[in-house]
C-alpha cells in the first residue's frame, strides 16, 4: 500500500513536470533551483553554444551538475528527455541557426553558371579583353562598315577569350561534381520528436534532439547519455583506442562523440553539439608559407602590369607622333571620322601589346593539369577533395602516419611498407609514426617499418619519444626543436598529435598527416595536407581532409606524393614556356609598334598560342602516371621568391634567339617578297613571323619531353602521340585554311622553308640542353 502510494506520487510529479515542459519549459529552472545563466549569447535558450561545447568536452560530473544535471539541461535546451523537441519546422530552423547544423566544412556543388562567373571573376583581365575587343569591333563597324576585315579582329579575340572562360568553367564544374558525389538518403537517422520516432537526414539533427541507440548504430553527433541497457560502445573510431567501453546513464556524466559505434545493448542520448566541436585553445591558426598557387598569381600580376605599362607607353607614343606629324608639322585638318579611325587603330595596337603580356595560357594549363591529375589519382585510390592539394603535396617534407596506416593489425607491417618508407626517406620526405601504443611496441613497429634504422637509432635523443611528455612541454621553442627530431612517438593522443603538427609547422616545416578517427579532425585541418582513411575513417575525419585514401594504404600515400611532384614539375614547365611566349611576343610587338607603328603578332595569334600551345598541348605531359624518379626531382622550398622558380638563363637565351629570328624575318624576309605588292608582302611577312614563333614554342615543348627520346625513341613517340598529333596539324591548318580568322595568308614552299628553318634552328639549343641533361644524369 505504501509502495503504491509512493509510486502514484512519483507519477503525478512526472506528469506535472511534463506539463510544465509543454507549457513553458524555462519555468522549470526556477522550481529546480537551476541557476539562470542566460545572457546575450544564449538567445532564446538557457545555454549558449560555447557553454555546450565546453560541457561536451568535459567528462566530469561537476561540469554537468552546474547546470542542474541532465534534467536541468533538458529545460535549458527546451526539450524533453522522452519526447524530444516539438518537431515543428520553425523550432528546427531556430536551433540550426543558433547552435549550428550537423554538417562539416565541405564544398557545396556549384552550378555551371556559378563556375562560369568564377572563371570570369577570378581573372578580370578576360573581361577587360572582351570589353576592349567588342569596343574595337564597334568602332570598326562605325568607321568602316560591316565588311569582313574591319571588325573581325575584335570579334575573334572575344571568341578566343570566351572559349578560354568556358573551358575553365567546365573544368571547375566537373571538379565540383566529382568532389561532391553523395548518395542521397545514405545517412538517415531515427530521432524522437514530439513523442514520435521520425527518420531524418543526419544533417538535420539539431541540438536538443533525443536519439535512440541500438546495436550497429553510429553516434551521429556530440551528446550525453540519457538511458542505457547493457550498453557497450566501440570508441576506436573516435580516439584510436582499440577497446569497447561500457556506458551507464546513472551518473549523468557519460559523454558520447560522433563516430562511436554501438557494440551491444541499447540506450538514448541527448544531442548537445553538432558539426565539428572545435577546441579554441588547440586549433591555432598557423599560416602557410607561399605556395605555388601564390607564385603563379605573382607571375600573372607582374607580367600583366609590365604589359599594361608597355601598352600605355606605346599608345602615348603613337598618339603623340600622329598628332605632331599631322597637325604641328603639316598642318593637316582631319575629319572626325578619320580621327576616330586612327585612334581605333592605335587602341588596337596597344590592346595587342597588352594581350601579348598576359599569361592567359598558364591558368588554363594549371586548371586542366590539376583536373586531369585528380581524375587519374582516383585510379590510384587517392580521392582529392581539394584540387590544389595535389600540388601542395609536392613540397611537403614530413608525413605523420598513424601506426594503423603502416600495419595490418597489433602483431606485423603492410607488405612492402618498408620499401615505400625507404623511398620517401631517400627522396627527402621524412616519415614519422605516431601511435597510442607503449614505447616498446612503438619501437618494434618503427624498426620493422624502417622508420628507425636500428636499436642505436632508437636511443638517439628524441628519436623515440613519449607523447605524454611532449604534451607537457610548455616552451614553444623547445617543443619545436624536439618535434623536428622525433621519428616515432608513443602514447600519442589526438591532442598531442595536433600539438606535434603545430610544432612542426611553427618550425618552418610543411606537414602531411594521416587520420581516421573523429578526434583527428583538428590535426587534419591544421596540417598542410590532411590524408583521411576511407575504409576505417569517420565522416568527421573525411570531411576535414584534403585527400581521402580509398584503400587505407601507405603505398597510396606515397603515390599521392609522386603525383604531386609530377604535377608540380609540369606546372613549372608550363610557367617557363608561358614566360618565354610572353617575353618574346611583348618585346617584338613593343619594338615594332614604337619604330614602325604596327605589330607583327596580333591579339588573336597570341591568344591562340596561349590557348593551344601553352594550355592544351602540355596536357600530354599528364597522360601517363608519374615515375619513381620524379621523387628525386629538385624542388623549390616554400616561401622562396619567384626568381627561384624560373630558369632565367634558359629564358634569356631562348627569348633572345626567338626575338632575333623574328627580326631577321622582319628585315631580311623582304628579299623573298619582292614580287608581292606592299600590302600583301606585309601579310606574308607577318605570317612567316607567326609561323616561326609557333615552331619555336613547339621545339620548346619537345625539349620539355627530352627524357627517353634517345634511349627509347619508339616508346617516346608512342607515349607522346597526343603532343605529336597536335603539334603536327594545328600550325598547317591555321596558316593554310584559317587565314581570315588569324590574319594570315597561305605560304609557298620557299616561305615555309625560310620560316621553319629559323624555327627549327632552336632545336640546336634544345640539343645543347639535352646533352647537359645526359651529362648531369650520368
């Protein structure tokens, strides 16, 4: 009888508590003596996002008791431990807005129009070219009429530039699709809302949700355990500990983290934080050094400014010369129509000079190269989430590997891992291992994998280090010096791993780090390159990474390094070629404009060379996987100025030869053109100049592919068929059949021979460089 009375009383209290919650949740705080901590940062709720983050990370009971226990948190979050939130759309939206969404910083898929806008917006010179080209065409139509010949140059420039923009937009759009492939409905979760179980996307889980937990489920967000029935959770994918932990709800202090897997039993949890739960005290912002991307921007900006300055000088010189010649010397009165026509011609000349200086081919070549490489890397089990990461990989000199990436389990290493480690060590990439195992186990694995050379190596100062001691170091300089010497770190928790990454970066090192557990997210984000494991990795780790290793293999990590160095080397070659093209075209046009009032290389021709020769032809360099020898290539250290990336001697000698060859045609070519009238002779001469200019760039491309041309000539030809095919046809077609579009005329046999001889003479320079290459290799 007494027991029944007590039970009835408790049920009445509980019923009143629920009614209180449904009517006005926050009034419960007064009856339960829960401190009122609402401030401007807590909004409509009794607790703010930062307080919840701290509460989630704090596993002691006192951290929760200051809010009145889990019942107090229930009221502060305006939820119900049994019925969940009310489930109304407005409430869900408000919780997402205030506490954040259960998503991670992944790039959203972009529409093609967005990619088209970005292609224009990121390179404003393209828009300038189109505007000037259209303006030039309009002026030509006004002064000369609609006949073809007066407006086509501006129109052709606009077409070439638009093709450039569209190609880059297509690449960006394709990358956006590749890097955001999601299986719709794959990540769904049952939650309790309004007293009913409903299925929602994992991204729609909000703070205050009550989630049932059953065997095989993964914890989808940070939270606190409400109920537990024989509940056991595998936390290996959270912190790397290979053990199963029994959880109890009686103490109210059991914290759950995303990535944990329910091994046995069942229970319910209250969601307290969503998304990546950051640690402000550890996630310091370590600025990266100058990357190749920044160097490329510097190249484009520098040479573009030189071109604009040269164009302005030429325009002023020609306007002043024309004004002095007509008005001051001869006193000729001109008609407004003639003035407009002359000014239009001067603007076109200045425009041609500006176009000659802008490295339009380089951004396109880089975009196409990275796009091609990222697609091919998938075949090698490396999924690149951030495209430029494959370039950054080239200059990374440290890789922090979890033991699980190097081994198959606790008793041996992956097959061939020692050879891959030795390849990295030989080629300047220092492999460092981190593990939560003890010093003895860590030493044994380090020796077996080849990270430690011998027992004596393990006894060297700081080569084998205890992660607990590393985490206790307070002096930043001491920690940095210690980090540079560590080869194997035992007892390494995710927090210590993050400190290890930060210390290496602060000491000037470029760092790649592997990870697969939830708490690796911060280290993956802080590293220059984050490599997440796909098979064992959690969604948190993957979304925090730059590259996902699809087979969880260290060999794939090394392949990613090789791809990075291959792409890096190719981009440097493109930059060298692009600079040569710009220097020659700019110098030639500038000298011709100042001394003769015309330019031999017009804007369409220069843009065509940029689009085809500089951008599309180099794609043949990335049609095959990189060789092991690329790991040995000389790399420029990050942070070095532009001059360290450019082979200046080669640029000067090749540029000077091409300029001299063009000037020879400009002056000596007249002896071949005596039978032509003056107008046609100028067109033939300019066509020969263009012909020679293109051939010189093709020879430059051959020199970039010198490896294997003598030792395996047949293989070299077959492996470079794309290059040979493009180079062998585009020049002839343009000159013989596309004369109107490119302002060229057909050449006879002697004119072809004269211009091609000067162009192929650059082969002598390529042969000299090739002999030097063979001598250096031997």
